[in-house]
């Protein structure tokens, strides 16, 4: 999960790292108010979940109210690096003496956490990558400040205050560990005229597998999801909206992919795909089916389930309940095999618009749906 720059900076601030004063805005009026409070000497930045905004024209240092308004008007609603701009960050400007680069990231290959540091930060850091120095430490461990000092000693940090810098690096390591970050990047870490180190930018990505440890991030992620995906997440299933006409439910992503390939081969385009995962219950299947049938233009549905751990009687009862409650008449083809298959077939065969497939081949289910829709 990517954490927006303004929230990431709040974390930096909480941990004692200097960040420019300012806040995020969603309307021109808000931008105007924030800029006014900062005497209109502000930098305005488009908040999009990717780097390279400076080079793409999404960051502007402004000197007057007019400049702020013109830039904000141009940015709101525009597309930057493939993302629509809904939020702008308005911050006091600073005079940059030098731009450093630093990041803490989890190395997937070694499982270690790396600190990256370069004296050549800023928007061209990628082309200066040979100047990036790396210090690895054990993920989750407390990195002693003296190890960072030794690391910095090997680099000619040319006039920078080594004590301050190593404390700052230790602090962001602590933060990265505390929030289970995959990446915490500060670029530029600006050295100001007075020698102070200020984080002008912050990219923070949290490990989704650790979200259960962070109720605030989890809540935020739910709020950011579109309405149907959010309901799916609450049900404990994943839901992907697509553009076609067939609702698809499968008990696993692989089974779902194969089903969608076969549908597409016959010109039956999926309207969505819902993966139940391993926790099928009557309640889950009832709401899952109602969810996939809900979007406009869904003509029918295919449900492809295999019961290993999942109990298929529960699934069948859920399907029956979903259709019974709404008086649903569209054709639903259900291929159910495995644990409690006979009980499931019994329940489903009593529902007129449900067509039960009792063989192993998904093709048979897709053929059946094609035949029903041709009528
Ligand atoms: P990115 O390109 O998406 O990483 O966006 P950044 O937030 O890092 O901004 C890009 C560049 O804008 C930085 O590298 C700085 O050179 C410049 N910049 C950002 N804030 C200020 C500021 O307050 N004053 C000045 N002079 N430049 C700034
Ligand atoms: Mn940056």
C-alpha cells in the first residue's frame, strides 16, 4: 500500500525529522488558504502515487498568489504520469543548498533491509546511481547509530554533520521498521543554508501482508477502495471489476483465470471476477453472488468451485439464499466439485435458473452458459 506524501511526512514529523510546513488540499480555495498562510512563497506538488513528478511538471515553486492559483487550476483534474490529480500538497519553500538521497528498503532476495544513501540526490538520482552507497542490516533489528557512522565514514560526506546525519538515518530505519515499510525514500533530503536537514519529499510503501498490524492503514485502504471492492474486502474476498457481461466467481485465482480465458474464447466477456479464497461460508457466497450480479449489463454468471477445505454445502446454501432473496431470474451455471458435492448438487438442482455441472471440465460449464445465453 502506498502512503500519500502528506501522511508519510506526518510520520516523519512524529519521529522528529524536519519537514516543510504545509498541508494537502483538494480544492482551489483550500490551496489558496494554505498558500496565504505561508505568504504565497510555496511549493505546490501534485500528489500521485509515483515518482518523477518534478520532471513531468507536477511540482512548482511559486512566488505569488497568482502563480499558485494558475498552477493549481492547471493541475486539478489533469492527468500526471497516468494518474488523475485530485490532491495538491502546498508547502513552504526552502532554499536548497544541497540535495541528498536516502532510502530504507526491504531487499526481497536477501531478506535484509538496506539503507541507501547518496550525496547526489534530486530528480536525476537514477542517472547517478553509481554514487548510491548501501548499508545492509537485519530486518526488524535496531540498527545502532555507530554502525551508520562507520558507514558514513567510508563516504566522503564533505562538510556534512556526520552525527546529525547518522541520527537521521537511524530514525528513518526505526520508522521503516515500525510501519513495516517495503520502501521509505527521502529524495531530496535537502541540506539548507543553515545546515539543517529537511525531508522535502517522502515515498512510503507499506507491506500489505503486515496491514493487519496497522489498523489505521487498513482503515485508510478500505476508504480508498471503490464501493464494491470495499464490500468485497469486508467479505474477505477479492473482486476485480471488468467490462464484459458475465459475472465470474471462482474458488482460487488460477481457476478463475482459466474460466475467464475459456469465456473469452467463446466471446463471453467477463463483467467481473470474484475470488472466494479458502474461507467459503453460506454468508460469503450469498453476498458474493449478489455482488457480481449487481453491475449494469451482467447477463449471466458462472460459478466455478472446488471444495477441498471449503464445504460445498455451505456454498450451495449461500447461492440458494442469494437467488431466493432477490427473485433473481438470470441464468447461473454452477460447477461444484469436491467436499460435499452431492449435498451441494441436491440443493442447487431445485433452483430453476441454476444449471449444475457435475463434471471436471470447466469447458462444459462454459458451453452450457453459451447455449443458455444464445436462446
Ligand atoms: P518527485 O520528482 O516526484 O520526486 O518530486 P519532489 O517532491 O522530489 O520534487 C522535485 C524537485 O522539486 C526536488 O528535487 C527539488 O529540487 C524541487 N523542490 C521541491 N521542494 C522545493 C522547495 O521547497 N524549494 C525548491 N527550491 N525546490 C524544491
Ligand atoms: Mn522526490
